[in-house]
C-alpha cells in the first residue's frame, strides 16, 4: 500500500485527502521506473555503490561501538539501512565524529537517482518471495518438532515414574531405602551372623540331628 502525498508544488495534503494506491510488490520496481523515480540502470549503479562501500567498511576506524555494529553485518549484503546504522555511530561517537565519510553512502550515493528506493524494493521482493516463506516453513517445522518433543517428554516422564515405583518396590523387598544401595546392603549383611546363630539354636531346640 502506498500513498500519494503532496500536489504539483509538493505541498502536503490533509490526511483526509491522501489517496491510497495498491501496488503489487513484484511490480513496484516497474512502477517506480515508469514514473521515472528510478533509472533503468539502477542495478549497475547499486553494484558500483556496494563495491565502494564494501571497501570503505573494511577500512573503518577501530572503535568498540563500530566493531559491535560491524560484527553483525555481512559486507556482501550491505545496504542503505546498514550503512545508515554505521553512519549514525560514526557521527555520534567522539572518536569517529570527524571520520563520517561513509555517510556519503546515505546522503549522496544511494539517494542520487533514488537508488535507495530501488534497493529497498529489491530487498522487499527478496523477503516476500524467499525469506518470509523460508522462515514460515522453518517456524512450522520448529513448532512440529516442539510438539514431538513435548510428547516424548510426557512419555519419558511416565516411564521414569514407572521405573521409580518398581525400584521402590524392589528396595522394600530388600528392606532398604535405596538411597545408597551398596552401603545399605552391607549394613543388612551385618545381621547375618546373628541370624545364623538364631537358626542353629532353633534347630537344637527342636532336636534336629546334623
């Protein structure tokens, strides 16, 4: 959705007089070209600008804030927005305030012949046709995987509880708590000598002959 703003003298119109225009995103570049908002050779101009900016970024001054911004940028994918971020840092930081030559990418290079508009159109088309569908597909896969993991988690919890109950039953049979099995079993074995003595005494009382 785009809106026309201003008249022949570029004077702003009241909001009530703004005219919405529906433009298919895939035809936006042609729409700009037909109205001479961009030139037919804008792609060549954009590549030329990107080559210059790529070289400029590699030679940026060493600055903690700049380095943080650069860390999240792929030089091959530099665009008007990323350059604006760097330009803003360079003009705000004391160490780089006098080194804002990269700002020309925003102020002159891309805005000349509205290359930045053509670039934005290209990015939008790329996002709509490829990036967003890919993210949507990844999201669906992630949700499905999450649901499967929740299901398995429930099964594992149920299995763990079943084994916990069986373990307790076996420990009860052995007369131990099951916290330190080895020590508890050794403790139980200490009662064996006395048990044997009681058994022998019982046998003698009953007159059992060996």
